[in-house]
């Protein structure tokens, strides 16, 4: 599939200094290039100490050389790894020696792209490699690992196959109509499509959870001044010290902080108070708060439980779930509790914060996924949604007009939409976009 490939090389370890730095080569000339640099080659998959020399025979460093002959390598091609000392100078000299021996510098994601083109992994798995590297929490890393293992791809492929089988069956039935049985009317087709629809909807739901794990979750905190928004942000970020990073806000009015709740990476943004105003500067803050809310996965509406409850602020997005947080229960004399989408807590004492965390997990649909999540991307969610829409369309067509042909066509399109997830069906332009976002050396 990738017959005319040249040999690429890249530093596979992160920039900077470290104990060890790795150079990776992949392509038809990997072994001969390695031979020029390290002399005699060791047996496959056996680390051996060698002196690395440049074109003029000068020793650059000593380290380990490892051969992974294709096709049983990461890329499916002959792969060589040099493990040298992790000095940027040494690694650059080694790279120069590889280039002088005929290799070319790899572009971002080019190793993974070759692995995909040589069918060592499908597209969703290749994306999971990048997602594993980018993971910020243990949960996200485990989910990416599961996708890398093919858990998500197997489900997608299984559904694509089931959709295709049903389509072929319908087409065969249309070609050879049985005079006695109207197969479309006897309910069997409809129940089979609906069973597949249910599986598709479930996979979509889980993929959406996987996308949240991957991208991280964005929560916008809104509410009147002095309700305790900033205190809540501080209380939540102190509580789970696993990962707390200051993300500089894009504006002075929005403060962002990334925290971890139950192993999930969550970015909280504390926005300017939301209320109608004639003050121009404040109006700008309100506009930004609204924008923040619209792009959020969840909104926290914080109110002071010790004063009369204010009216909901105008401009709340209807498509983003909202949790109403009654803060300052220590002043109000309420016990901590949660019900539906409301929670009573105190940012000052920490009482009730655990209830809020549980509510967040439940609201995002991540409550009972246990340890079986896989990572996914927005692209995958969109394709699943597209497949689901096609199936719904086909069912509507079948019920309205009894048209098996139209249903078959919709099932074909649904299976194709799924095929784009794993790259069984993929446009060059899509591949370019996906792999160019990878880091070099992957
Ligand atoms: P924001 O304007 O909504 O960000 O509110 P702040 O977080 O700045 O809090 C306003 C005031 O309320 C501060 O004096 C906080 O110390 C106080 N406050 C916040 N949360 C609580 C709480 O749970 N209990 C009590 N007693 N005071 C709180
Ligand atoms: Zn504040």
C-alpha cells in the first residue's frame, strides 16, 4: 500500500535535556542507514550497545540500537531506534547523520500515518496514540489506551458490519420478492433496524463521554456578585490536588482553572456576573459570560442561600445543562443536600462539595461507565450522529411509504459514516488534517 515510501527519521523524545533521547527511523533504508551509523547490526528486537558515528567517522555518542524489522513493527516498515544520551546537541547530530545517510526528517504524525497506511492500526487507533500522549488525567490515559487497543474500533466496525448485512439482506429480498410474504411489512425488518438503532445510540452516548474525557470538560460558573463563585472555584481546585493548573484566561473577565474531579480533567471558568446593565464595560463582561456558557459542557449557577433567591439570569443557554448551587449554607443554616439539578453546599467549609462532584459526574453521563470508557473525538461523535440520523431517516421512510429501497440506501450511508471513523473509508484531506496535528516522532 505504501510501496514507494522513503525513510523518515525524527527525535521521538520531547525537546529538552533528559537521561535518554530516542531517534526513530522508519522506511526501506532504515537498516542500511543504521549500519552506517552504528556499524554491525544487532539481532532484531535486541538492544545492543554501539558507538554512533557521523559521516566522517567521528564518534557522536554511545548508546543502544534496536531493530524492529517490518512488517511486525509500529509502522509496518523496517524501524530502527537509537537510544542516546538525552542531549539536544547529541540528538541533533545523530539526526544529521541519519539525514546524511539518506533519511528525511519526518513531519508531524508521519510514523502513525504510516502505521495506518500499512494497516498496523486503524484511524481511530492512530488518533488514540496522540490522545494517549496528550492525556492529562489517569482516566483519560486509560480511556485512550482502550481505544488504542481497538475497543472503540471493534464496536464501530461491528455496527457497520451489522448495518451492511441488514442492507444486503433487504436488497436481496427486494430482488427476489417472495409472493407470499411482504417482508417489509411483517415487522422483522423494522425490529432489526430498531435494534441496530439502539446500539448506535448507545455507542454515540459512550463516545460522547469519551470525547469529554479526551477534550476535558468545560464548566462555566455564573451567578450574581458575591454569591461565592470565586470561593467555589478555589474550594474545588484545592480539594483535588491531582492536577491543578492555571490556564490564563483569554480575557481579564474570565478566570480559568483546570482541576481534576474523580479523575476527569475539568476546566472551570469564573465569569463576570450575569445581569442586565447599562454600563458598557460591564455589558462586555456579560457578553463574554454568555459566550463562555454557550461553549460549556455544564453551567454552575451559584446563588447565595442566605438571601432571597434571585430570578434566573437572562440569556441562559437552553442546550447546556445547568446545576443550581445554593452556596453559604453555613450562614443560612441549611444542611448539605442535593436533589435533581440543585445542590446545597458551603464553599467556605467544604460541606456538600462531594455532592456537587457526584452531580457533575451524573449530569455528564459518566456515572456508571466504571472502568470501561474509551476515548473518542468530536469527529467520531459527529460520524456516529450522522449514522444515527441516516438510520432514523430510513425508518421514517419505511414506515411512511414502505420503501425498502430508500431504507437500504440510508443503511448504506450509515455504514459509510461509521467507516470514516476507523478509516476504512476515508478522504485524503481528512487524513492530512488528522495526522498533521500529531507531534513529530509519532
Ligand atoms: P463571587 O463574587 O461570586 O466570586 O463571590 P466570592 O467568592 O468572592 O465571595 C464573596 C464573599 O462571600 C466573600 O467574602 C467570601 O468569603 C464569602 N463566601 C463565599 N462562599 C461562602 C460560604 O460558603 N460561606 C460563607 N460564610 N461565606 C462565603
Ligand atoms: Zn469572583
